[in-house]
C-alpha cells in the first residue's frame, strides 16, 4: 500500500466527520432528538486509532505515547475493574421484568435495522444530549433457541476449540487473569474476513463479568481494558470494546418445546485506517460478530450433547519485552487452582452484590403451621391496610431542611434528586411466604428531606456529626432521623448521603426493631432495590433491579445516636460492588438512578414489606461535590 501523509489524512477524516455529523440527526416524538451513529468515521476519544493498519506498528516508544491512559481501569489487587458497565434490565420482547419503567426506556432506544439468519438486528438510538461524539453505534442481535439457559451460558463462556463450531469471528482466546469467581481478564483474537490482504487482524483485551439472576437468566458482560500482561501484539491492531455482552433469558414453552432468548450486544471500535475511510468495514465486521447468535442456535439444533465449561489456556509471556512484568503471586496461585470457582455457576459468594432474593434469604421465613387458618387478602390493597402503626410523617415542614444537592421534580433536570414513587418498586406481599407474590410498595415510612454530595481525600464516616446537618435540625424538632451514607471509593472518596426523617418510631414496629437491633440483625434485614431507568444498556444490565441485602454484600457500619441511626455503606469493601459502582461512577453524569431502602420482612406478622424511602438521582456532576467540615466528636442530639 502506498504511503500517504498522515496529517492530510486526518484533515480529510475530520471533514468527512463534520459532514456526517450534520446529517445524522433525526427527530422522534416531536421534540425528542436522537442520533443514529454512523459506522464509519470516529472522532478521537482518547483511544487514538492508528493512521493505517499495515503501517501501524510503531516503535515501542511511539506505541507507549499513543497508547491510551486508562489508570482508572487498572485493577488493584483482585478488585473488580472500575470500567465495566453492567446489564440486566434491558428487555426487548418476551420475558417481562418487574421494573416496567426500565423496559419502556429500553424499547424506546432500540430500532430494528434488519432480519438476517433468523435473527433480529437492532441499533441503539442515543439521545444527542448524552452522545459521545467518538462513540460507535451499539448493535444487538436477538434470537430464540431450543436449549436451557445453563447450557447456552456454558457454551458462551468457553474460549477453547469448541467455540470454532458456532462463532465464525473467533480465532483464539486465553485467560490473562482470574479476578474472582465472576470476573476475569481475557485475551481474544478476532477472525474477520473483510479484505484480510489489506487489513491487519484485530485482537482484544477485556474484562468479563457474569451473574445469574433470580429468574434463571444469565448475563455476561465485557469491556476493554489494559493489563500489564496483555500488551499489544505484533501483527495485530488492538480493537476497543466500549460495551458488550450476552443476556440469556428463559421464555415460556411453546407446544412443550423449551425456548430461550439470547441477546448479544456489541459496541466496538475496530481502530485502524479502515474504520475511518471504509464505513462498510465496521458494519460488515460487527454483523459478522453478531451472527454468532445464529451459530449458537444451529449448534444446539444439531447436537444432543451437553458440555461442561472447560478451563481456558493461561496466557504466558504476553507482556512486551520493553515493559517490566509485574507478577502477583497470589493471583498466579489462584489462576492455576484446579478447583477454581470461576465457573461454579451457583457458588455462594459474599461479594456477589445481587443476592438471589428467592433462594437463601427466603429459606429463613417462618411459615405458620399447616392448621393455622390464613384468610385471603387483596394484594392491591395490602400496602394501604398494613403497617398502620408506621404511617409516614405527613406534617413535617421540609422548608427547614437542606443539603448541597438540590431537589428538582422536573423530569429533564440535571445534577439533582427527587423522591421516587414507591409504586415503581415491588415488595413482598402479605402472602409472600406462601406464593412468592409481590405488590407495589406504596407510601414510604419516612420522609426524605435532604441529600448531600461530599468528597474528600479520605473516606467520609459518621456524617451525622456535621454541624447544622439535617439530623440536628430534625432533633431540634423532636423527630427521628435515619442517615444512609453511601461511600464510593476512588482516588477521591465520594459520599452520597440521604437523610430520612419521621416522627418518633412506634415501639414494636419492624422499623423500630431494626433501628434498636444489633448489627447482625441489621445486616440480615437492610435491603436495597436499585434501578437505572435511564442509562446505557451495559450499565442497566450491570446494576439490574434485583433486591440486595446490603449487610451481606458490603460492610455496613451502624452508628446509633439518641435521635438517629446512621448507616455507612462501604462500597469499596466488596470487589464486585466496587466494580459495578466504578462502572456507574465513570458515566454517572449520563445516568438516572433509583434507589429504594427497606427492612426485609421474614415472617407472616412482619409482612407486607414497606419502604423506608426511595430516591431518584439524575445526572450527578462529580464537580458539584463539596468537602464536608466534620466535628471532632458526635453532636449531642
């Protein structure tokens, strides 16, 4: 290939991008603007593409300068990678989840572009306001196959020769590092057939995370990252996966035949000059990768065998000679353990954030004796009838409470919070111990009066001692406060603090028993229901909407004062939770996040469950966080 002036090529590329950017905007619903991102030109986003494919092999010094700096994505010890976004709420059709708001959002942002090989191929429509100019279009393939979720999951997790039988884009795969039972760093070479004489082959280094949901579905997510033992290889262009993964969901049987829906999403930058000047290159290769879903379907239709997940070959000597090799003895020992837990799909783990609510925890329910008569109750009225001794405080004057994060009830507001409707969340009904039914949560037990957004060089503990905070204002009014301090570790430590207030607690109520109980009791009852109604697919999948017992997933510190209880939730104490929060943290300005807090009800007398409170946080800006001034000792409240 003839040499050309790189500077002229870049100018030409920018002009093409400008023309495309001016025409690739469409208007939907009259006033909602979306962009269908082009396959071809991609602006510089900090991951500089090489100017050509065949001429992209620079000197080690030049490669080091052009290589992106991703210090935020480097795993510390065995921590979950900060950059991996998560999945579980995206529903295209078929199986419905409990979070209808999330489903509506998902459907609005996908458009069918073609049907091929029995698959539906969709592209994501991204709101212009939150569209990274350099980001390529996300696409997904959706197919139905007659196999169990478990067998499909096992096959998808394989990176050995078996993958050649269903994935035509696969050339080679190996394990770089096993982080924990749900997370691993992988090296993956792609087999792409677009003019291989002129275009260098592509490879990937990415973090892969998986989980099993309580409905029997599996989610497998991946995103590119750098690793000291997986440097760019000679003869390959290192592509970048912005987000990707599989969602494997059970469907209802049809004529007695087992059915499973498989969604495969990919948002990838293939890098190199071919991407900038030949839009068909990106499109062709992406469709080739998505067609592996059809390969999966055909593989299961032609075999009756079930294969166990095999171990991948461990990557050796992948680090460039010019870079020092850093070996972690503990990581290496874990990598070669013959009984590694990476593929034990149902293994229990304290660091698994999304606990299966209907499994271990529900075995603790105290079911009444069979002769006990239970009268039927209308589920839709339960949240109005139950907990009459725990009615929320309706007469609290909110004007005297304030936090540094403002409240704004408008849908399109940014960097703010508002109270989320309790009926958006489903909680255990009065009959839950018999039929596992859930109902809309209804009214909150406590009133959310303020939210603070703090930052500091160290972890921020016991915020209730801050002079003039909502806790002290509530104490002066004879009110009780529950403070939830969500601590997000990073190079700068952040804390989002929620202040819930109510009249003095009713003795004997479930909330009063939780407040005055010991730490073991609190850890077994303090529950979070998360949701991401607005955000990228991989973030929604990562966070999910499954209830989580926070005390079993992360370290919670309880500080009981005369008129308050503060709960410091240390997200950094769990590798998986730290990774999911790290993922969310990296794109927090594009997200709308819902959180509901409650005390789990385990007995018939305690049911139905009631929310302590719920909050929606919209497009939070990191720069708006303030450094708190804390008192040396707790206030006398």
